């Protein structure tokens, strides 16, 4: 064989020296960073939801009400900022909501029992605890969830008339149930949050929306979720306008300056500019980035750092190319991922990065948490490796420590 090869190619070939082709080198292979496969916040949220579900299944309604009341009074939240009262209430109604969602997804189902039995049972519970606002809250929130289950996420023009009517009926019932109680007078963020959630079922003046959220934020200013929801609902597609979004973002920053610095502006703008090109084109980028820095100073926990870094590196890049002015602002904000990762990141939370790719959609159903987390892990490592590509190409290995990333010679 060597003689034939030599005649054909003009040289002898040593076949014994040939090896299989090497796989391409990936930048991620030169990273060493802790992976929090099951973040502390994720575990706590799951445990609290399961506890609320357990108390409801055991019909320990007074215990459930007492725990929600206590968590609401102290503004108790998980490390990632989710109110404990919200999680307990969610767990308590999850069986009913899930049964309806599954029934609506099954187009061949003829049995109507799952659509009515669960909520009917909860209505009887409410009657037995007629003077308890937190039991009323659970039932009202269930109606709101069922309203959205019927409504879906499509445009109004493609939602069947029956579904729109069912949605409206559930919202009307939720409004009726909560009407005796005022979250502001009761100093209750969880009740005021439900009041804000009911706005989707009302036809209200724009000022009413801002006032409702302003009261909620004042009740619980340490919780950024309320500010993010305000910004989303002030988009023109909901109840507001771009001018009002900017006004309320600045007003919120002023009212919460002692807690968040400029961060109130950033929290209100965060989700709005990620999903609306015109809002992104109008955002004050310098104010927004100043807010990012102030948020990191106020909340240096890794849950927050991962969320902000993945937002800048993944979420905001999703709509690049759709609007020239928005793109300029997006790129400037995306650049903040550099200092967020280099100066503050010490570990990767895959679930947060996975949610970032879907715009932090809280209503998204995850069929396979393990695959979902794996996608987030891959996205995070790719972003981080690309950020350190020059250092890696110079022969370094990037090792993340509690004090930040360090370069080690390969």
C-alpha cells in the first residue's frame, strides 16, 4: 500500500501515525465556574408552593390563612425577592388551576367536571370563611388564573367568543370577591397586588393603573416585582402610553431612591423595553445603566447578578435588528453584561439564564426542567466564554472564585 500511495501522491504515507480528527476546541472548555444547578431561591420557592398545596389538600384553611397573613405583614420574601405570601397562595390554588389548564388543552375532552368542580369547592370554602380576606384572596386569585387560562395569549381577534366570555366572567367574580377589602387600608401588599392583577379585567382610566401600582410599591418598596409589573402594564398594548411609562419610571425612582438609588427607573423599564421596541428607543440609557449599578449595590446576591447579567446578555439581544434606534440603546445596555460578569458574577444559575432566553415569562410552562436548565447552563457558559475570548486565546484558563474571575496559565 505505501508504494502505491507514493506513486499516486509522490510521497510515502505512514498510516500508523494517522489518528482520528480532534474535536474543535470550545472556549467554554477553558472556563471553571461553579454551577448552582438547584439555586437556593428555586428550592425555597418550590418548598413554599408545596406547603401551600399541602395545607389546601388537608383543608387546613385557617392555618393557611394565618401563615399568609403573617408573611404578608412582615413582607417576608425568598432570597430572589418572591413574596412568601404569594407562593403559599399559589400552592393553595395550584391543583384547581392545573386541572382547568389541562382540561382546556385537551380538545377531545367532553367531561366538564374539571372546569367547574375545583372552583366550586373553593367557593364553598370561602363561604365557610366569609370574614377572612386571605381565603377570599385565594379564591379570587384562582378566578384570575382561570380567566387567563380561558383567554390564552393570542390576539383578541383569534380568541373564540366563548373563551372571551368565560375570561370576563372569572374576572368579574374575582372583582366581586375582593371588593370588601382594600389592600392599602389593611397594609397588605398581597391584597393590593391582587387589586393590580384585576386591572386586566377592568376598563379603567390610565391614572387608575398608575395609582394602583404606586400604592402597591409604597406598601412593599423592597420588592422589584411590583415595579416591573407597573412598567409592563403602562405599555400602550395594556393601559398606558410611552410618555406615562417614562414619567412613572422617574417618579418611582424618586420615591424609592433611599432603597434603590436610580434602580427604581431600571426596574420599571426592565421588562417594558425588552418587549416593546418603541419603549426601548425612548429609554434613558444613562439613567437605566446607573440604575443597574445601584441595584447591584443594593442586592449583590448571585440571584440578582445572574438575572441582570442574563437580561443584558440574552434577553435584550433577542429583538436586535427590528428597530434602529432601539438597537442602539439595546447594544449600550447589553454592554453592561461585561462589568456585571467580570466584577460581580461568582456562580451560574442555569434556570435564571434559561428564563432569560424566554423573556422571563412567568406563565411559561416548562415540560422538562432538566433540559430547560441545561439550555440555560449552555447559554451562560457561551456568553461568559465569549466575554473572555481574548484572555482564553492568549492561553489562559478563566477560574471564577468568590473574589471574582482569575486567569490561570493553561
